[in-house]
């Protein structure tokens, strides 16, 4: 849905009242309502609202919905697609500069050890999925 189109207040795919990049990506069909609501909840819990961090959190929430455990913030702008009927120009969306985006994510209070999100290089995970991946890569040794 393009911005000039009328917004259907009964369209369950759209989050009403959200602004900035989350709105743009949600209206383009890249982020679902659940992705956006996870990001908004994490922002509220951290008492810090930064558009880049919220967008990263939404993409981390989106990853398992699409069968992935993480999102690569350095390349997502080139690999994302939309769940929309009409073709979208995803390049026209307000993608953050990857270097700046990673800096904002790494400095966020919701990213890190014992935090909801985990950043490993350019890859962002929901912490639960990062822990599962870490355990799969480094299984505990059996002690007798």
C-alpha cells in the first residue's frame, strides 16, 4: 500500500498510530503487526525509543516468522521482500545506513547479555534464538 492510498482502519495487517520507519515498513508489507508490536514493547520496556533500534527489533522478530533464527542488518535491505499483493519499491523505504544502524543497536539497552536481543557482528537475534544457536554450536560436554 502506498502512502497516498487510504488506510483501511479494519486492515489487520496495519498497525495504527505508529510513525516513522516502523510505519513505512509495515505499510509496505515488509513487517507484520506482530513484528511491529514486539519492537514497540521492547522500546517501552527499555524506556528508550530510537527508530533504528525499533526497526532492528522488528526485523529480529520477523526472522523466526520467516523460518530464520536471525537477521543480518548489513544485508537485509538487499534481501527483504514484502507480503503485499501490489509490487513495492523496497529500495525507497527508509533503510538505515548499516554502519549507523549497527552502532545504534550495539549501544541500545535492549541488546547484550541477558537482554532481549543479541548482536553478533552484523547479525541480530532474539536472545532466545541466539542461546539456542549457541548451545547447538557448543553442546555441553557429558560428564561421568
